[in-house]
C-alpha cells in the first residue's frame, strides 16, 4: 500500500468509517462557498440517478478555505437531491472532508483522492471541478460509466468551447501530445476526469509525490502515465466548458503546469515516443467536441505587442534556445504590419520542438525556458484568431487538424534536435 502519512488521523478515521466503496467522487475546493452547494447536489443526483445500487462517497479535499466551503459540502442534504431526482439510493451516500494548507498545492488534492480510492478499494473515481456552473446529474455518469461498465482506465473530457477559447489546448497541448504519443486525446489536461482503481494505485506509487516541485502538473501526468503505461483511455463529452482562460492574463503558471510537465515527460518516455509515427483516435462517448460561434472580444493588438516586444527584448534568450533560422523567422514576423501578421504553422511547430529540446538540454534555467515561450504562444494565438475570425465550426476543426498533422510531420525534426546540437 502506498504511503499515507500525508493524510491526517482524523481523515483516516473518517475513511475507515466509510468502508469499501464502488465509486469515489473527488471535489477539490478553495473558497468556493458561493457556488459549491448546487455542484454537490448535482453530484448527489448523479449518483442517485446513475448508480443507485452502488456504494459511493464524495471526498472534499479543501486547500484551507476561509469561507466555510467544507461545511457546506458536508451539510449538503441528500434529501434535497432525492426530491429533485425522485430516486432513492439503496446504499448510504457518504460525504467527508479534509483540509490542507493551500501553500502545499502541487497536486495535494489529487493525491488525497488517489490515496482514499486505494484505501476504500474504489473501482471508479471521478474528479469534478468546483468552479463549473454546468455540472449536472448526467456529467457524473459520462465520466464514470466508461470505467465502471466499460473497463476503461482513464476518461478525459471533450467540451463545447467557443472557437477562441482553449487556445493553449488547440495550438500546443493537444497537437503535441497527439504527435508524441500517437493518441488523439483532445483534452490531455482538465480539471474534470475519471480513473480506474488500478490506474490510481499505479499513479499513487510514483516517486515524484515526495518532491514538492515534482508534484506540479499532476493532472496531465496522470494522462501521460495512462498513455505510457498502456492503460485503456477514452473520451466523454461533458457539454459546455466554463473556461477560465478568457479571464487569465498570466499564461506562465499554466504553462509551468502543462507544457513544462509535458516537456519533462519526454525524458523518461523517450524510448516510447521516439518510435511512434502518426496518431490514432481513441474511443469517444457522446460528441467528439463542439464549437460555439457566439460573439467574443479579444484584444488582438495587445497579443501582437506582447509578441513583438518579446522578440526584441528577449533576443539573447531566444538565441540560446532557438536555431538561427527560426529566430530570423520570428524577427520577420514581428516586423509585419498588424493586418498581415502571420505566425505560420511550420514555424510555430519548429519553435515548440526547439523549446522542448532546449528544455531537455537545460541550455538555461528550465523555468526561464517555459516563461520565454509564453509571448510566442500569444503570437500563435493571434494568428489563430486572425485565420478563424470569420470561420465556421468546420473551418476551426480543419485548421486544428492541419496543425496536428504539422506536429506529426515534423516530429523527426524534434528527434534530430533532441539528439544533436542546434
């Protein structure tokens, strides 16, 4: 059994009182009092509706809330959910909570769910975001059923997104993960997913949990562990995604958790990804994804300024990371008039692969490498916005697919950069 010392004695006593379960629902929180009650009741309704005969527990891992969030989770009445769903469970539905210092961060909530699932011998575990206003009773079944009934080990989501949301995902995380590991997983990083007990036990045994810096990006590490470990992965459509990236001005923390983790994964899995060519779809339940075309304002001028300023001000940094040819291309792009701005797919893919190779070789601080990528990603985002300004859903998908194929086509370029100098 994996180490449990990070769990408090009181929480362990609560787990013992619960006993073995079939389904565990993990709810990570931090000051979510204003929105958490309907989410808990939707989870309860999902259990009543989809799994009335199964043993289930809701586990709240709270990062030191000061607004009474854990108390609301525990106090949420199952009777209210029963009245709404008009279904009575044949088993007791437990809800327990534990707190940890928010300064710990680094996957502490996920580690809590993993350890709890192992102790309770849960067959299927779902993690639900506390910030989504779109949680409903069907969402839980969408995540859990493929594992509980279908024998899958990891369920990642697909969403309905606005065409200009999730640009980090569509322009980097999805196409690069797909090219590296050969599976077309649309959302390799998400706050909502589900995993089997056996995958959870395997992932809990990873050594990085004892290293504070190593715990960063644990959610995408779980996806990569499932892929590289040969576990069965599928996708399930969860409806509209409540996107925070339209409000986020600082990409760097997100890049550390996602791109930094993806780059780091290449070290240990080189023997696998270096032999893979092309990609294959994975089993998908519901819609593969969906695109919204509603009006959406983006400050394109600001994106261009951040890109151009970085190309000028970080020239010495980029000289260390990039090949002379790629750097020359970036300088050319930065000199384009606003209405002609274009960061071509080929140049972007070479940029990303050169950054990955520089990260591998640690030519400068790896964290500085990730930070330097942020303004270049904004330049690529701007190109995506311009290309798809009048685009239909079909146009968007065609452009995303074209970029994915470019990542796959240029994968030998990454291998060459990885094993040789610039």
